C-alpha cells in the first residue's frame, strides 16, 4: 500500500530479488502457509472493545478454521473453535452478536457455558460413562496487546508478550488501548496476501499511484527503526503546511496523547507479521488485518481509531481521514490485483529490488524463514 516509507536506515542486501511466481499462485504453497504460519503464529483477530459485555462475541475465519471469540461472566477472554463436541456442527452463523448466557448448538441443543464447559447434553445421561466435563469446546490461545486481541492455533504457543517483545512499550504514547473506532471497511482483493504486505513496505510507487498522499508526505522522507524480523517499519514526515493525512490535510480529531513535537509531524507505519498493518497518525490510527482466502484472494478489514474524547467535539470529522485512506486503499488494491495478474504469467521472472525496497526484501526473508 501507500503507507510505506523510504528505508534510509535499513541495510540493503545486494542482489535481493522478488519471490518466484509459484509463491503467489500455488495451492500447495498456500496450504503450507496456513499450516506453518497462520496456524502457528499469533494472529491479530480484532479489538477487545468488540467484547464490551459478557456474552459478546465475533467470529474469526483463519484459513479453513472458524473460531468464536467471546468474553465470559468472569471477564475472561476465550477463543473457541466453532465446532460442537457432539457431531461437529457449527455452533453459530452470525458474524457477531451476544450469547444469552450460554452457547447452544442449533442441531441437538448441546449447550456450553461462556467458558466453554459443556452444561447441557440432552439424553446423554443414558449413555454409560458419559461425563460432561470431558467435552468442553476446543479452544485456542488468546491474549490482548494494546487493546488488540491475538489468537494462536498452535497447541503450545509462546507467550504473546514474548512474541511481541520488540514492540512492548513502543506505542505507549499513542494510548492504543483506549482508542475508539469511527469507521470500518472490509475489502475483497483478488491478490495474494504477500503482495499486499510488499506493497505496504515501500513508497517508491507513491508519486505515481498516490499523488494525494505524496503531496502531504514526501516518499523519500522518514526513517526505519525496525528493519529485520517479523516487525518492520518506521516513520514518514508530514509536510510543513499540513497536519495529518486527510482529504483536507488538517487534523480531524484530538491528539491521541501527549505526543512529542516530532510525532506531531510524522506518521508511523509498521507491519506486524503475519496479518497486521499498523499506521499511527497524530490524530488517529488506521489498522489493517489481512485474511488470506486462497492463493489469489485476500479479505482485508480496515478500521480507523480515535481518541474517545474526539467523539464529543463539534468539529470531529473522521471521514476526512476515512475517505483519504479509502481512496488510497483502493488504488493499492487495484495495483496489487494487477501485480497478481502479472506474477501469474509464464513470462514472469523474479526482478531485482532497489535500495528503497529494502523493507520489502526483509519481509520476504522473514516469510521464507517462517514458511520453513
């Protein structure tokens, strides 16, 4: 996407080239990605604020797995596979809502408490040796970071704080956990998920593809501070005559916190492997989560978060930011779809990265390591 930056502080590896075409088109590689990456790494699933009350839930689809993310009566977070322990039926279809104190299968009415324990199984008392405590819902690891919920399908995942250790405390000044959403758009993009990450990781394309963005934030500005491993990024500058990245060029909400002077003229962009893009502006945060559906299809959820007090201001204009990035996003999705068409050709061969695409090359290295 256009939310990338000039990699001035990154080390460019001479001879870095783009991935071969099979990595964007092969069903076998896509299956390997699901098994080795999306079923083993911590995945950003959403915001804790989506579960404000006990029984609130939303569904998450990771590859071929569907999970229920909910909060129980003791305020504990859970992620359950959307699979009844009786005959495997999906427990719920609505993508979000609130359970009335329990979770009941629509097929044979097996019923589970909000903590996943089986509390009702009609006629099973007649089955010798049946014990309800032996049939709780299958669960996945869940943890919270800065107001975001992460899920891990691995049976023995490392702690989320360990995984995110390079990021701990890095964004405290932006008060991420307290921010409230003012907009959400879901996009369906006919492109491989890796092309979207690679596009996010450089702004060499910005003057050509995003004149509105390039006008407010020069593509050669800024510096990276994370340039190897699963977390990559840095900042880009906002021009002197503008205050934020909006249609008007002005801030559209209150400052996210007591930001230092330099942060008031910067936008920070970080890719958080493998499915999160975090873009921090002085007056709002934009976050993308990527959900691979096939080698050539990706669902993307984009949300815009603001200081809670902004919602009470008469001059609060969140659509100034939302419209700016919706326009920019669609430009990016279109070029990613064009890239997908190109890398699917028998004529495609890997091409060389430039020194201003060093973050894209670093992302490829992390991807290949994690793919095994």
